[in-house]
C-alpha cells in the first residue's frame, strides 16, 4: 500500500512538473510576442521621429533659402535702380559684392545641410 501511495504521489508530482513546464513555455512565448510587439512599436516611433525631424529641417532650410532669395532680389533691384538713374557708386558695388559673397557662402552651407539631412534619412 505504501508503494501504491508513493507511486501515486510521484505520478502527481510528475504531472505537476509537466504542467508547470507547459506554463513556463507558454509564458516565454507570450513574453517573446510582447517584446516583438514593443520592438515593432519602437521602430515605428523611430521612423516617425526621423520623418518629423527631417520635415522640420527641410522647412527651416526652405525658410532660410526664401530669406536668401529675398535679400538677393532686394540688392539686385537696388543696383538696377541705381544704374537706371545713371548713378554708379563703386562703394555701393563693393558693399553689395561682399554681401553677395556672404549670401553665396550661406547658400553653400544650406546646401551642405540638405545633403547631410538626406544622408541621415536614407
């Protein structure tokens, strides 16, 4: 009888180990699925952030280029008006020439920032 009881207890213990093992496998599988879900959400958030950051940078660069275009147009119109009225001022020419060179440098830096932004997004 003791052997029968011992056999019964060992059988129950063995079954409980199998059930516990199945539960552990199920929990591991659920945990893996949850981690995969979080990883997918993180990748989506990173992509959205990169897109919004690039969009912000592009808008900022567009604004700077618009300002640059307006400055060049204003200065070129001033030179044309001065020439139309017959007044050629070499001092004015030098000031506008140095301003133009500064604007070209600004354009080059904006162009470099665009290229860096494109490289970062791809």
